[in-house]
């Protein structure tokens, strides 16, 4: 959102970020290790506790984000690590796990993936069958995971495996950090309609995990999975229309302005509606951040925001491609004649928005049961 939407006291935070950028990237020239510098300054995940973040308030976090966007500052791209794995490690990980995993996670030097879904356990995650059996100082894991984003480039993954096969479905599951370079791991890409292969099948054949990589208590994985999934929904419904990682409705509004605006009343209304939706999503995000700063885990409001944000993102991308005209059909040129293909690629990717991180139908069931107190879905 434009800086004018924040109260005047946000200017202090903006000045601090601008001073940091002037020192570490004079003239807008970002050094190769800028991601590491940004992480050490606590600005990659400013709401995290020190020393990993800044214990930032929602206002401070939004001000930092605004200035980094304003200066087009590159940020580490590690959404699963920073958005999902990191918050769970902060809740249940040991000090040693924090020291070992959080620095590389924040600066983007160690990419993370999530090994939760299975061919027979997607939305019904509690029915997972991947097994982990204790063998001395190690766990031996056998099973299969699917739809694992980034497994082919990940250094580590967060893994759910059943450690007590006789327990009730939501019990007897444990949460691990998996070294993706371990022996016994086979990764097969899944080709998508946009030509990329970000998703993967992962086969685990007797993979050994040190006992020190168990996160939290044995058999407490389902509770931690809910922490991860709550943060996943927060992360996937970030400021960008593509799960917080891409252009926003405000970027689209700015492009329309740069091209002379429009006098078409229907088109003006559609653009205004997207802008209003974006403003509402920012307000819900601030509420979620404020709750997290009070020590609360993401609740059903994360599902509310994700259900709204996913459909919002699809509408933003669809309108962008529509406004682009013939450029919207090209893969090698941006939809507005520019060199970037972000909008065209985003349009092809956008159907995934209402599936990843829990389908739109699952989110609405959560809202119905936990917010509206309606009977559970059959």
C-alpha cells in the first residue's frame, strides 16, 4: 500500500531502513552478499524475536516492507523456510537448532521445502503413512511425499512421519528436519502447465535422520504441523498477489496510471475493487501480526485471509493479462510490452493459489467450524 496509508510515526522506521540501504547499497547498487547483510540486520523477518528479527510491531514491519519495495531491494527468496519452517522452529526448536538452521534460512543460502502431503494424504493430512522408526541415535524413514515445492533445490526440509502406527490418526506423528542430501532420497519433478517443474515427488527409502533433528517432543508432530500450516496460510496470503512473492494490486494500479489511466466506468470499478480488496487484506495481516506479537499462534483468521487473498490474486492476474491485450499471450515478453514476464507467468501460476497450503474448500470448512461454530463437515 502507499506510504500515506500508515500513520506519521511510521516515518521513523522508514528513515532507519533508508539509512541502512544508503550504507550497504549506496546508489542502489546491491552487493552480492546483500541478503546476508539484510538478515543480520533483522530485516528479512523483522517480526521474529531478536537476534533473528527485530521484535518488530506490525507498523514497523509494514514500514520496512514499504521502503524495501520502494528501493527495489532484493530479498532472500526462501518462502517455505522463512514463512513456515522458521516460525515452527522458533516455537518448538532447541537453541542448537536455532543456531544451526535459522541463519542460512534467513539469508537464503539454505533453501527449505515441506514434506507433508502424500499421494493418499493431501487435505486429509492426518492419514499420512510415511514411517519413522527409532534406531539408536537415529530415525529411519520410509515413505513417499508429493507436491513438494522446491525439493530439487532444497538443502533441508520439514518432514512429518508416523512414529506410533498404533496411535489415533492425529497422534503418533513426529516432526523432523530432514537433510535433503541424505542417502535414500529420490526426487522426481512434476511438470506444470507453465513449463516449469517446481513441484516434486519425493521417495524416502531407509533415510537416516539424527535424533537431534527431531523438532519438539516425539509424537507431538500434529500440533506442530498446525503451527506450520497456520503460518503457511499467513505466508501464502502475503502482500503480493502470488502468495506474497509477486506483484500486487497496487502495482497493477500504478501500471494503469503510467499508461494514462482509463475512462471506462466498468474497468475503473474493477480496478477500484481490487485496490479495496488489497487494503482489506493489509488490515487483516496487521491484525494477524499483532496477535503473533502477543505470543498467539495463527488462528482461523489465517484461513479467512488466505481464502480472500487467493481469489484476489487470481483476479489481479486475470485483469492484468486482459489489459495487456496480445502481449498477455506471449511467454517471452511482459504483458505490457516490458522485458519482464512476471504478469504472464503469474496468470499461468494463479490456479495453484486456491489449492496450495490447503484448498479454498478446506479453508471455508475451517472458517465454518472454528469461527461460525457450524457442524463439522462429513
